[in-house]
C-alpha cells in the first residue's frame, strides 16, 4: 500500500530519510506538501519566505517529475488533509521530517497518534537533535562553546542516499492544487531583486555549496565579517527550507579534504562548521525554551523600558536612519531577502540600543522580510543582540555604527552598493556623511536632508540613553 511522504522543511530528494524509508517499503510513494498557516501559531510564514517556498516547491515538483512522480499540493488543516489523502490513496503510512517550533511540535504529536495509520518522523534538519544533547547535569546547554564542544564528540550521520531513478507512483494521483493556488508570491512586486540573487531548490543549493567550498571556505575565518565581499556561504535559506541538509554540508566539507585525512581541512572550514553549530544551538534553545520567540530568556529583561516610535521604526525598516551601514543593511534585506550576519548584528543593535525599540519589533520585521526567516535562529539572533538571551552580548556593549562600518566595510563598497546616493563620497566620510565638509558633499552630489537623511538620533546621546535605560532596569529588578 502507498506511503504518504509529507514534505515540510525538507524540500529535497537526497538526504531525506523520510522519503528513503518510504521507498524502502516498496509500495507507491505519494509526496505531498500542505500549506497550513494556522498550525504555525503566532509565526505563519512571512512574505519573503513564502516567495522562497513557492520556488522551492516548484523545483521539488520538477525533480519528482523527472523520476515519474509529482508533488501533491494542498492547503488547510494538515490532519484533515492527511486523513482525506489516506482515504483516497489507500495509504497505510505517513512519513515526515521533524520540525522544532513549539506549535508544530504540539501539532505533530497529535498527528502521531491521530491519523489511524503508521505515522513516523525522521531527522533531516539537524546534525544533533535537541533531545539527544544534554549537559553532564542532564539539562540543556545555555552557552555555545561547551554545547559545540560536546556536539563535536558525537557522531555525525552520513547523508541518506536516494539512488532510484524512478519513484514508485500510485495507480491514480489524488487531486492537487496547482502551485499558484497556494498564493505564495507577493501581491506587490517587491521580489524582483530576489530572482536575481537566488535559485531556490535542491540544485541551486548544491551549486552554492560547491562554489562556497571551492572559492571562499578557506578564507572564511578572515572574510566572514566583511559584508563587502562574498565571504560567507549564503546557504541559510536552503538550510531553513531543507533544500539542503546540514549532514550534506558536513559531508561536502569532509570530502573537500580530498583524502588528506585532516578534518576540518582548514581553519576556515572549522569556523564555518562552528557557524553551522550556531544554527544547531539555536534549535537546541528553542526546543528547551519554547517561550523565547515571544519572551526574553533572561526574564529581568521583560521589564525593559522599550520605546514605541512608529516613525523611527519605519525609518529603520526602510533604511532611512542616516547611518549608512545600517541603511545599507536594511536595503539589502528589502531588495534581496537576505542580509550579511555582521550587518544583521549592527542593524539589530541600532534598533534595540540607539532607538530602544523592542527586539520583538525587529524580529517581526526580519520574519516578514528574510528569505531565511527561521524561528530558532531569528530568536537567538535578536536575543543575543538585545542582551536578553542565552550566551548573549551584554546590553551595555553598544555597537558604534561608524566604527563597525570603517572596520568591516573599509572602502565603503557595501554602502556604495546599497545606498547609491552616497556612492561618490570619499571613503573617509562614507560611514559618517554628516562629518563631510560641504565641498566634499557637493562634489559627491549629496545634500543631507534632501538626498540622504541626517542621522535620526545622535550617536552619543542615544548611547547614553540606552545605558540609562539599562540602569533603570537593574534598579527595578
Ligand atoms: P554562513 O556564515 O555561511 O554560515 C553557514 C550557516 O550557518 C548559515 O547558512 C546558517 O544556517 C548558520 N549560521 C551562521 N551564523 C549563524 C547564527 N549566528 N545563528 C544561527 N545560525 C547561523 N539566520 C537564519 O538562518 N535565519 C534567521 O531568521 C536569522 N535571523 C537573525 C537575526 C539576527 C538579529 C542576527 C544577528 C542573526 C540572524 N541569523 C539568522 C543568523 C545569521 O545572520 C545567518 O544565519 C547568516 O547571516 C546566514 O548567512 P550565510 O548562510 O552566508 O552564513
């Protein structure tokens, strides 16, 4: 009898244990994707992620069709859709890959016992699943270094191979929506820039992985903080949607050692894998502290005197703060659905410290605009920046956007690219245009306040106010 393979965030054929196990049962395989926004709790997919999902589903369907199969698309409550599919296909098993968001875990638990057929889940998304890793005392880790050290003492599984050229199809295919009926693409065409940068899907992921390993991995340790160069892998959306699995990343890095037996093959590779480790850590924290997408892990931060200022929040979202490195990041995000990690830290710090607007407001905006929006990594990133998470940067450490810009974008190439109105400013003023003499601004064709905003807050005053706010928090707690 057929097996339903319920695709979720594992949109690939290779290294997909649920699919491999279904094939091994030797009956027909019915691949299905269900769009079920209500099951995501407070976190239904944001706009940019929906764009990614659309294209990734198209790629998956194409790969399945090359193997004589197809992707059945449905929309609605997952349990209801699955029960209906079990009835129409006569399937006696449903297989899927595990997810770790609290609302999804609760829903999946119900389905495990509630479908009336064999329901089995597999690990496709992580190297070390949260329930398999614990401290000596038996609890969850809250500091990255010991977490990762412990993980590195464990075995990483090899990717699961799918060697069949044809997937066994059911006699008749159940009814399916066509992809446009899922309405995943944005109504306002803000995705033109995405198409230029991304190739969602399994093939695009493999290309990017190979390219990164061949050209950037060795220097990753030195280059990873430079937004002006292609120094990182840009694999995050692929890893989020499972176009690529971390076991595949691990195996590819290992294979790049080419029989030297040295693993990791370079310092760059070691640092890169430890960043993949941060993704593991983020999932570990989300699993063990499921309230953290909404509330700070360090509870005293619940009383932080955040400001509500819709005008300044809007300026931040639109890349109009008057701080070039912040604006470049926010515009890169808007145009491409992605932002370099260093700049994510800078813009997030600016929001929660210079503007004292809550990290949740920032996390919400990222959620809607990132193609790699991921509940675990986004929560960790924001709580790290706001100083209220596990192993976080302390709140009193306030990034200076001018110094950050000068250090990590020394010639201003990143700012010039995303804030073209400043493109002609000399490097010495590119991160602080308000300090440029009038003749330099005139030569660059910039009038501050007309072509590019004056800073919306003064750095020194904002810094002092942030430290005062922290002091007031300490006094109340
Ligand atoms: P690389 O440097 O090539 O790293 C390889 C992989 O490791 C990444 O693809 C990613 O999966 C993982 N990784 C790297 N750094 C981190 C990190 N700090 N935390 C968790 N995983 C990491 N990442 C997301 O995937 N989704 C998010 O929603 C997200 N939100 C963030 C919000 C804030 C405020 C901050 C500071 C960081 C956030 N990150 C998020 C983490 C990080 O910025 C991105 O994973 C990284 O920039 C992706 O680029 P890359 O693939 O080139 O990374």
